[in-house]
C-alpha cells in the first residue's frame, strides 16, 4: 500500500475526478459528502452524462482509443518510449506487459489525461486529449474513463458505497438511484454487504475490488487498469476478470489492462509488450 497520508489519497483521486472549480477545499467537501450532507455542497458543476447506448453504433466503426506516435521522457531526461501506436476498438480487451520501470503506469496516466506525452496524439472516444484543458479532461475522465489505480485510492473517510458512488454523484443528483447502482456494483465484486464499511476495515484484496467497482459503475467507454488483480487470490481474480470482460464485451467498452497475471493475459484479445520502441506483440517481443 502507498504511504500517502489520507489527504494525499483524497487529493489524488479528487484530482482525477474533480472539476478545477473544486479547489483546495475538496477534502473538506468530501468529508461533508461522507457526513451525508447534501451533495451539491461539493461545489462541482454537473456535466451531461453520456448516452452510453447511443454511442454503440459509433463505436462499432471507430476505435475507442487511438494512440499515435506517442513519446514520453521523464523529468531527468530518460526516454521511456517513443513511436508508440495503439488502437483499441469497442469490445476489445488489451493486456500490456513490460519490465518494471518500463513506463506502464506512466502510459496509463497519459491515456487518462493525468500526464502528457512529449509528442504524439491520444484520442479517447473521438476526443483528442491534447486539445482539452484541465476541465475538459476532468469531464472526459468522469464520463468516459474508468481507472483502477495501482494503489486503489479509496477515500478513507467515505463509506465504500460512497466511494463507488463518487463517479455517479459527480454527474447526477438522484441519490437513491446512485446508491442502488453503487450497491449493485459492490455486489458484483462480492462486497454487497459491505457498503456501509470504511476502507480501514478491508483487506488489500477487498480494497482492490472496491476500486474496480468504482471504475466500472458509470459504464465507461474506456477502462484502464494498473495491475488490477495484483492483490487478489486466483479465484477472486478470476471473478473480477469476468467483470472486466463483461463490461468490455457486453457494455461496448475498450480496456487496457497492465498486468503480470497469466489469467489476465488469457482473457485478453491481445497481449502487448511495452518497450522503448512502443508496443509490440508479446510473442514476437520474446
Ligand atoms: N514524475 C516523474 N519524475 C521522474 N521519474 C519518473 C516520473 N514518473 C515516472 N518516472 C520514472 O519513469 C519510470 C517508469 O515508471 P512507471 O511508469 O511507474 O513504470 P512501470 O509502471 O512500468 O513500472 C520509472 O523509472 C520511474 O521512476
Ligand atoms: Mg507501474
């Protein structure tokens, strides 16, 4: 687990979901949310929810994710990769493997608009992230992207139900509908009876499942996972993988999952290796 203090978790996950108008009062707003005070107190302006099914016709013909000629150098000057190209269509699950430090987490952060490449282009569900300001990226993440972070980032002062409800609560105000969707997703990861619990009461594997429920609850077009089954026993990992595969194949989503797990690779349509020259077919790279 990360050693970040509670407010560090809050800042990170809030940064990934919030509008810039949230400002430094975000952690306090989250606590008010946890205390059951009315959700508009979060001071986040609603954005229009995507018409999930309305996009499916479009998704059949267009890739959900298109990456062209992406390059990334980290501070200090080390080039992680260049010439990276990738297209992922609706209904496709791509696994990415690679040595530790090769840039897998950095790559996912760039896909989610949390980081930038030096050059190249990332297009998510028809929108080029490079052309968006911070607010536009936030809206894209909230409505189109589900991200399972390597360190989970479950907010400790929200119940599990509230954590899972967060992506929905930021978009719509119908509290009863949101709660039942959050509960359904918790049940789908085997934690249906734990909605009122807090992160401190859960094991690492259980927290990971909460993170997965939160990433899928708003039916995102693009699912990104950073070692999403790394803390799970094989049986639970299998169940969680079935959830990802279901979201991808039935929900018309695309997924990019960074993994070392053979079982993830087994359900993936393609397994790609990240090297300094970009992504290549895992079999050929060996
Ligand atoms: N902001 C940063 N400043 C300096 N180095 C960084 C930064 N972000 C990532 N790195 C370095 O880039 C490399 C790739 O990191 P990461 O994407 O986490 O790799 P992976 O997920 O494949 O293990 C690592 O050597 C890491 O230390
Ligand atoms: Mg990593």
